[in-house]
């Protein structure tokens, strides 16, 4: 009897095998192929971020898109009804805090937090905190910010570690205020002793020292997720005119730029630069005219993006500076900067005029290119930034680090 049961079981197993084989022959493929079809591929973080960006872009009106291109002057501690409405409907891309924008530390923190809470989109909150004679945090009335030395002093010492630590001090204090973007470091090579605007703001007259110290400073900022803005592309070091007043001219060939001015920016791009500021300087041997770099397609798009392979955000230097305002109609400045390849316009004097000018002259397709980059940054790396406690501002540890710079 037992033998018969075993024979029946073996027969059933054989039939099962024949049935499975028949299925394989019938459908003409292996079981592994069927299993593979049912596996949902895992998306990378970058793919997920890109999908979020596209979804957000599709929901935005044209006015909302254009407003994202503007980094405007922050008022002093008070948000008007007009600004409240703007923040709720089509907020600007962000704000820059100049000296007049600050109160006490607690007042400034509270003001910035209100801006964020009222805004329909994440905000870039920025300032110039380089060190030396350009450090806006010194305008905070109480307590006084740590006094950051000129970058030339760090370049002279030549310590990347100390420069990194100073960058971290700056990042700590910016994050304690509520600021997530710093218009620093200066990557201009201090090659002209008659330069009235760069000078000691530069790390060195040596391009190698300049980029090594600049990247170290930026990496210090990055420890607090504060984004560095490398400036002033393609190099403001060899000028004898202040672009705040008039248009500087750099009479250098491309080979000469490659040897000095472009070296730090190339290295910054390799290191993962997220924002680069373009200067208001003319380079006639490169562009064959006197168009400032900030309004030049040949400089902003062809050189910076296409030739140097830069993928991040491009921001202009302040659009209220004499190099532009003495030579161009205000409305033309705004659309020409975007047409040249800028993503962000810094300090438009009249933000509403900027929006209407861009709407009249720039295609929505071109606007979308910049808004994609802005949203990619805001929903990506900028989202990692966090407000630090007030204890990170002007403390003994920060002062001890700065005291090492002699």
C-alpha cells in the first residue's frame, strides 16, 4: 500500500513539473523575467527631488515664477501690509539684509522668522559677511557680533584649518541670526595694488592660495548648512575702478584670465559651488564690447555655464550699483541680466518694475530654467539649514578662534 502512495505522489510532482514547463513554453520566457517585471525600481534622492521640483513648477503662475528671481532689500524689522500680501501670493525669492535691516539679535531673529512664516515658498535670507570692512552682522546692536578679520590675514597665514574654523564661526553666527546664504568668500585675486574695492578682502595675489582658502572658508560655512556665494566672477581683482561707482574694465585675454582670475572659480566649481555671483565689469577682449559681465551672455552663459560646466545658481552683484545705473535704463537692466543667464537678481531698486520688465522681454521657457534651479536648491540643500540657538552668537569660543588670526 505504501508503495502505491509513493508512486501517486511522484506522479503528481511530475505532472506539476510538466505543467510548469508548459507554462514556460507557452509564454516563452523564464520565471525570473516575470519576477523582474514586478519589481518597482528604487528612485534616487535626486530623481525624487527633480519630481518635486517639476510638480511645484507646474503649480506656479508666471508672476510667482518671476518673483522667485528676485533677492530684494529687507525692510527694518517691520513687514508692511503690501509685503505681507506679496509673501502670501507671489513671494520674492529671498531677501538681503543690509546694515539698516538689523536691530538687536532677538529682534532680527524674530523679524526673519516672521518673513519665513508669512511666505508661501521657502526664502533665501542673505547678507554680506566676509570679514574686515564687509561684515553686516556688526550692525546688530546687541550683542555685538564677533569681529571677523580681513581674509588677506588668513591668506597670509596660509592655514586651511584655521580658515575653515573662521568660516564655521561665521556660519554659527549667521545661523543664530536666521541667515542661510552668505555673499562670501571673495575669490578675486588681489593682483592690482591700485584696486579700490577688493584689496584686503581678497585672500591673496596668488590664485592657488586664493582658491584653497576660499574653499576652506566655504566648507566652514557649510558645516552649518549656510551656502557660500563665490564672488565676483570672472574676477574683480585686476581693476582700478569701484563698480559701485563706475564700470571697471579688465583688458585681459582669455589666456590671461585662465592663468589667474578664472583659477579660483574653476576650483570652486569642482568643489561643488552652489551659487556664484557675477560682477559688473567689462571684458572687451572677451566680449568684443563694453557689456558688463552681469549682462553678458558670453560671460554668464557661454563662459561660466557652457565652458566651465557650472550647474548651480548664478546671482548678479547688486543691481543698484553705478556700473549699471550710469549706463543702462533701469528696466533694461533687469531683463538683460536674466537674458544673459542670471537666475537671481540681487537688490533690484524697484522689484515690481523688475517683474514687469522680465515678463515683457523674457520667455516663460527661459524663466522656467532659472526657477527649476532655484527650486532644486531650495527644496534640496537649503532645506537642511536650521536656526541655531542665540548662544552660538558672539561667544567665547568664537572669539578664541578669531584671536588666532594675527
